[in-house]
């Protein structure tokens, strides 16, 4: 019996997310086997690469070329599951259930935002252009041999993430590692990179949803969730020729989608009320965005859970149906000596 530790990239995975998970799992399994005497049979760790979305075509191609099984597709993890995060660290981009997981390691080249852990965790962050660049250096630090197979998949990750070193995020370290891995893989880096990008198919005929959203991530910014999608290409004129089509698709997604009236009805609202509420929330200051639902106005939500607590309330005054009782000043004490909580109704 052994302990499975998942190694996982972000949602809507790109090639770096897939290949870095495979490379990291391979590295840790070699280290664990080398140090087997440290473990009992029950707690011997087995690292397993998994993914959170469709396999990018270039990832499928390079993994098949090297005879490596693609990571298993998962949607959620159980509480307490041990996991290594690669190529991301923000909860919005991670597997569902990450809040209750046991994160044991993070390897990433992005900003740090929103991550909390219950236990101390090993974190490796570098300002390089690709997570696979960091992993190559970790292989060296742990004295784990880089085979031709691992060199090829890590090289593919760096070449796609840096757009064959044309991306402004490319560093001198990335360039050095590319040459190192290309030598081990016995390929010409530029030629191999062009083959990788060709695996994505003709961008002039690609489904527009795939073209726009294949590699997208959510980021919390100033109290809002911002979705950023990117497309790495070696044929920019071909992609930009479809700009109008991309804008039309995004408008359809965010503006023109049909409304499911059952959803607002389930909370006592209509589509019109939802739109008006959204308008008010959009123009309000972030700290003022509070809405009291009206589905059950006879009792404030959650008030029954307050029984036995030092809180009094006046239901009619709460809903603006009658003035607050004069001998129960808001924020003061009730005749029974209970502390009153100030309540503000937003209409």
C-alpha cells in the first residue's frame, strides 16, 4: 500500500501545465525510489500527474511521440488529498476542492495570490518564462538524470510558453535551458518548436471558442474576477484576420446569451431585477455591494441560527415596513440588555 500524491497544473491547461506535471511527477518518483528506506510500505509516496481539462494538441503529440501516457483527467479532489501544484498557485485556477487539500509543494513562474495552506509547504517560484525551466534546474539540484524523453517534453513546454523565445517573458535562463534540453533530446530547438505549433491545426479554420478560450485563467482584481485568455501563435496575421469573429463571440458570451428565468425565480427575482441589481453593483463602491434577498421577507436569512445569541431584531423594521421600536435604538441595548446590531436595508 502506498500514498498517492497528485501533481496538477491549472484549469484550461496549456502545454507547460501538462508537461510540467508529467516531469515533476517523474522527478519526485525517482527521488522517492532513491530514498525508499526512509518510508514505510504504507506511506511510500507515488506521484501521479493529472490534468484539469482537454489535452492540448501539441501536448498529445509530444507525449505520444515519447511513448508517455497523458495525465488522467480529474474534476475534483477529496479533502485531505496531497497535491503538488505546477504552473499556477491561485485558487481560482486550481482543481475544485483545493481549499481542503493538503498542498505539499508549489512550482510556478507567475505572481503569488490567494494561496493559503494548513501546513508548511515547499514553494519554488522563479521569474523565468516557463515552469519547465524551473523543473530542469530542480532536476539538476536533486541530481536526477534528465532522460531524452523528459528533455523532449520539458523542451516542448518551454518552446510553447516562450513562443520559441519570441515572448517578452523569455529570460537568458530559458535560452540556456532550451539549448541544454535540445542537446539531450537531440533536436534542433527552432525546428522542433515550429513542429509543435503546427500541431495546433489551422488557425484560419479552428473553432472560434477553442481559438479564444483554450488557455484562459481567472484572476481576482480589485474585488472583481477578470478572465484573461491568450493565444500563442507563430502566424499572427492569420489569427488577427479573425478579430471581428473573436469580438462577436465574446459579445455573445457576455451580453447576448439567452436568460434562464428559472435561476432568478429560485431566489424570488426576475431577469429585470437581476439586471438592475447588477447595474447598481457595478457602479457601487466595492465595500458597499450588499444586497438583502427578498425571496422570504418574513424572516431575515440566517436569523434562526442566532437564537440564544445576544442579538435582538425587529422583523418589520428590518424590512422597512414599520419604524424601529423607539426603545430599541440601533446599535444600543434592548430592554432585555441584549446588544442591538445596526442593520441597513438596501433597496
